[in-house]
C-alpha cells in the first residue's frame, strides 16, 4: 500500500501511543525491559513497525527536516529484525524511555500534506 507521509506519521504516532499505553498497563519498567524476554518481545514489534514507517517516509520530507534522526529510527528496525540475538537492551531501554517520545513529538509537529 502506498501511504502518504501524513498517513505514515499518523501510523507512527498511533503505534507509539499504543506502545506507551501497553508499557504502562503491564508495568514494564526499565529493569523489566532489560531482563524479561516477554517484555522485550512486547516492545520489539511496535518499534520495528515504527522503523518500517520511518524508512518509507519520502526522501523529500527527510531532506526538509535533517534535524530529525530518520536513519537512526529506521536503522533500529533493521537491527531488531535482523540481529535479534545481538540486541543491546540497554540501548533499547534508552530509546524507549528517553528518546522515542521526543522523536515522535518532533514528527507529529510537522505540517505534512496528504
């Protein structure tokens, strides 16, 4: 399906919001995410779905907003999908609990047509 940038951003935001609700609902803490395989599985799928949407954002939008770490988020998806055994969960904790909210808010603020 060919989605517009606006549709992809909406999907990124809704996926992140759903993940945040589930993290709270299930009491997933930083410590739990570091050590609990089920929590890791629960967080991984939404993160790589977000990364997939980011990967498909148009080059024009990415070039218009170089301050946004597009490649970092889309690269995260690649690492989660293709190098699962090598995931550094300390980095994932940092992303989930400190960085992703800032990223999502920055793209949510973009005025994108479509």
